[in-house]
C-alpha cells in the first residue's frame, strides 16, 4: 500500500489567495468562525501539498469542495480525481492523506486529553474498552472516526455501530449496510502519536 500523509501547522499557512481556487475562495468567504476558517484552509493546504507533489498541478487548480454528505470532492485540473483521500484537523494542526492505489482512506487526528469515564462508556461499546487511560481512549476515538470517514456516513451513525477492537474495525446496523455498499473492503488501521501529544489513525484498504 502507499498512502502519503501530510500534517501542517495551522500557524504557518500561506495566504488563502495563494492556495484556493475561485470556487473554494467563494465558499471560504462564507465561513464565519476564525477557528473553522483556519482549519478548513489548513486541511486544503495539506491535501494540495500532497496532490501537487504527485501531479505537479498548482494549488489553485486543485479544488476540494464540500458535498452534502460532508465528505468533500477533489478535482485536479478541472477533472474529478480518482485519488482516495481524507482530511482531519485538531488543536492547531491539519492533516491530509492520499492514496493512488488504494480505494479507501480515512484519517483522524485528536489531541490526547483527559476523557471522563462516563464519556468513554457512552461513546465506546464495552467490547472496545480493552485498555484504559487518556492515550488509549484518544487512540480508540481516532480509529472510530477514521473508519467512519472511510464509510462516508458522517454523523448519521451512532457510535456503537462502528467498533474498533484491538485495532480491527467491526460494523453493525447502518454501519454494516454502509460497509457492504463499499464491497466489504479489508481495512487496516495504523495508529501512532505522529505529532507529540496527538493520536493519529490511518484507515486504509482496497
Ligand atoms: C465529520 C466526521 C466524519 C468527523 O469529524 P471530526 O472528527 O469532528 O473532524 P475532523 O477534523 O477529524 O474531520 C473533518 C473533516 O472530515 C471530512 N468529512 C466530513 N464529513 C465527512 C464524511 N461524511 N465522510 C468522510 N469525510 C468527511 C471533511 O473533509 C472535514 O473537513 P472539512 O470540513 O474542513 O473539509 C464525523 O464523524 C463527526 O463529526 N463525528 C463527531 C463524533 C461522533 O459522533 N462520532 C460517532 C461516529 S461512530
């Protein structure tokens, strides 16, 4: 497999007008909250860096636009791209992943923070809680979110419908149906502390 990942510091982004296409810039103008604006821009910059390195296309000819599902579309040089990709952002960082040879990619980045037991019991199915502590729970969260991004379902699932047990995803209910629609691909999860103090998961597969 070959997934490429790029993380960018949101304090070190180029100006929006150097990165965004006209249509992206028009959408960017509609974003009101500074945090949302910089995260949205940062995710695009990270992905455009990867695409530019692969295809040699300038930033402004790479277009990542929101879709109703939440999962954005990617156009390169005016044509819809077949590259699998995913975006994430958290606490001052944004990251993107692309793969030319895998059909499915999902990533998630989360800051390691104290998580209440009550939250963990609510969000994770008991079968997922094979460990404890803030790093474990944050890692588990990133696994679930990375898998949800592969499914493309966004918030339409409840958190028990995707379960990550010892680094493997399992699907129930609406998640099982969404996974079947993708053809039940074998998914691999890779979790690491890619940025100190943050957990990161890449979910990928054919
Ligand atoms: C949107 C969601 C996919 C991830 O959101 P998140 O972890 O809060 O945010 P992240 O920064 O990691 O990711 C946001 C990016 O995901 C992408 N995204 C949004 N909806 C998506 C979808 N349906 N499918 C794939 N990717 C999606 C977008 O690129 C978005 O960035 P952008 O709006 O700047 O382009 C969604 O799962 C969510 O909001 N979850 C909240 C927690 C929850 O209830 N989880 C239960 C799931 S089992």
